[in-house]
């Protein structure tokens, strides 16, 4: 036990070798924020004129002005991106740490054996980390899937506004 404790102490002191230079992280995030902002603005500039005329805007179920809705959506979009980015940085750092420090796997197995689930075989820490990271991407995938209509899969959607014609789905009132 004393030998493992010494290795853990050395591991904790050497944890800085896993970190990325802060300047690289900051520059990358700022460039992606800028690119995402420009891409979102370009996409919205094609769609928003019709929405402003025909749709009501809601935030947390309450009707709000277009400007407030736009600011909230841009803010939440960037926060979601930041969350996905930090999840990815953590995952990469954890994977790199697992490669460089074998003691982490030993600690994981010891902790697992002492837990309530100790009778079960210990799952791979690498697989657990990668799985949780993949699940974190659902926050990006689920909203896209929720906007799809059944007719989109059959290539027969008319994509008209409800006040102009047939489809309520463009303004978000239809249920798939």
C-alpha cells in the first residue's frame, strides 16, 4: 500500500504533463466561436425574415420579443458549444493521462473492487470515459432530430409557413 501511495503522490505532482498550453486552448476556442457565430448568422439571415413576420418567439415557454429570443439562442448556442468543447478537452486529457500513467488503471480497479459493484468485473476506464463523452454529444444531435418531420424522410415536405399555407411545423407547432 505504501508503494502505491508513493506512486499516487508522484502521479499528482506530474499531472501537469497532461495539460495543454493555455494559449492554444484560448486561441482555438476563440477562432471556433468566431466561425460558429459567422456561420449561425449567415444561416439565420436566410431564415429569419420569414420567421419574424409569421412566428411567435418563445423562451422557456413564454412569448418574448425577437431580439430577446435571438440573444438567448445565441447565448445558449455558445454555452452548448463551450460545454461540448470542455467535455472534449477533459476526455482527451483523461485518455492521455491513462496512456502516460498506468497507476490510474490500478487505482480504478482497486476503487471498483471496494465499491458496491465490486462483485462485477471492472469496466474499462477508457471505455467509460469515451462513452460518457459520446453521450454528451446528444445535446447537439437531439435538437436536430427533433426538427425533422416525417415527410422529410420521404422527401415530400412542402416547407411552407402555417399562415401562408399548409405546414405548422416550420414555426415549431407540429408534433412528429
